[in-house]
């Protein structure tokens, strides 16, 4: 029966090209705008290379230290120092992996001096430790990550991406052991990884080097022994271990504040925070209002789906008025209201699916062409893409099963919203009225 309904829908589509075109295009635009938002947040939240452990990753990126008496108190907000990393975080029991990353001037402003003297160019550098590569699942094309002994000795070695390897050496093969000049210091390549996307900004870089190559990495800030420029990333096994980790860190805070009440106190707010919370949180001290966030997305969904559905509903109502004699004849031969309603809904679903396919293609096209800004359009504090960085949009981001499932659900929802009420209203009219309706 469904096959017959779909065949009839195809015939009606060809008989009413103007209506069908307007309906498909209107549906496509509504689906496209909604799918753009869905893909943007899929890329931010879903496990994509190399951040495949996002659901088990937590972050501690900021700290607040208060120094002095109550009458003369100074507040300092930054990250944590090397001493805090060694004394507080590396020894934690309730984390599978703990990694520290240094965020300083060197990580923000580093330049490569090419061997061919074609001109210095800026690169994205991440100063971290070997545990970083246990949290983020990079695919090594050759070589391996630098070791703990490399970190402790401060040796100038680095992992680079395949894109940078091609730019420096003309190939991504056989480059382990070769050297390049970074900030006028020669670094030895110890490994080459498959390039990630700038959209996975927690793990993205072009060069990964031990933080010990940065001068003064051990020095604290503002005379506070535990204030510095390291942010911490944790990998946990499950939610239970994540809760235990937070409790363990809060216990460290409680003990330290009791030990130094007259010197300084520390606060990490509710950190470490999960990846999901971090996506919607603008700064560490912000308390995320879950219901406000839900209302925000419901409002967007209302605008992107319900408003177009009302417009399409008017078109369906007009079309149903033209089909009243047909429905009256079917009723007179014994067709039930539910059967006719099912027929109309299946016919309309074909148009909606065609519109959904168009919308999906439009969404993919927009996401690829405008990839440098569209992925930040929903951010409160959007970052600009550094010059020379190619924002890679991979196949797993665009063609994930969740994306297709979202498109299908949106098509069905739009079909129900736009066609159910006008179809039900028309089919409730008496047979006599339907048969005598004039054209």
C-alpha cells in the first residue's frame, strides 16, 4: 500500500510542478538551516579525530588565587604553575591520564625559518607532555611521540603534522630524524601524525613539542608558587571516576587553603569540567544554566522549523481543497478517514524527503564554503582563524550516521507539522460537501 501511495505522490509531483518546486525548496531551506546548526554542534561535541575520547575528557584551564589580608586583598586569575602540575595534578589517583600544556608567548608566537629561505612563517605550536598523546588518539604515520626523558632533559624534539612535513620537506615520508628551525633553534622530528582539523581546537597544532623547551617554564607568576600558565587535561574511565576526581581536587583546595589562610587561597570553581559543559561555557567561573541553554536551542528550533512549517501548512491546505472531490469519491467507495490521512501523509513525506535531500546538500555546501566562520557563528566569543590555517572539514564530520539520522528526524517532524493539521481538517468534511465542491 505504501508503495502505491508513493507512486501516486510521484505522479502528483509531476502534475503540479510549481507547487512541488516551492514545497521542496521551502523544505530544503528549512532543513539546511537546521542541519547547519546540527553539524556545527556535532563537530563541537561528537568524538571526531583525534578527540575521540571527548566523553571521558575533563579540563582545568583557569584558577583564582587571592593574596593578602581581607582589607588589602589582591586577586589573580590565570592557570596553574609547573609546581602545581607536579605537586597537585600528576599524582592524582582518580584519573587514568593527566596531561599538562603550557600556554605562553612561545606557544602563541612561534615562527619557522625554512631551509630554502623563502621567508619565516608562523605556526601553531602546542607545548605539552607525552601524556597528551594518550588522551588524544593521533594517528602516527611514522615515528612516535617524544618521551618522558625527552621532556625532563629539555631536548629540542617535536612531533609535526603531515601537512607541515610536506611544506618543510616536500614529503611526509622519511622525515623522522630530520631537523627544522623553529625560532632559530634546530628541532629534530621524532614523529609525523595525520593532520587534524582546526575545529578540534583542544588538540590542534602543527607542531607538538615538550614544554621544557620553553625558557622559564618552571617559574610561577606574581610570586605565587602555584599560579602559572599550565592548563590541565584529564582522561577518566567513566562518570564515577570523574566525580571522584573532582572530589579529590576539591580536597586539595580545602587543605591548601587551610595551610595558607594568611598568605593566599586558591579556587578552581567547579573544574575540572566535562567536554560537553566546556562547549557551552564561556569562562571557567561561569555556572552553566542548563535550562536556559535548552530554552535557547528550543527557540532556535522553533524559528527554523515551526515558522517554515506554518508556511508550508498553508500550501498543503490549499492543495487539499483542490483534492476534496477526489477524497469524496474515495470515501463513497468505502475508504476510511485514517487510510486517506495515511495516504496524504505518505505523499507529503516524499516531497519532504526530497526537500530534506536538497537541504542536506545545501548545508554541506555552506559548511564547506564558509567553514572559516560558520563553525563559530553560535559562539558568544568567537575566535578568528589564524592566518595560513586551513580549516579542514573531514568526511567523518559531514557524513556521520548521526547527521543523516538528524536529517531524517527533521524531515519527519516537518512533515507532521506542515501536513497533519490541514489534511485532518479537510478529511473531516462530509462526503456530500467534498463531492459538490466546485473548482
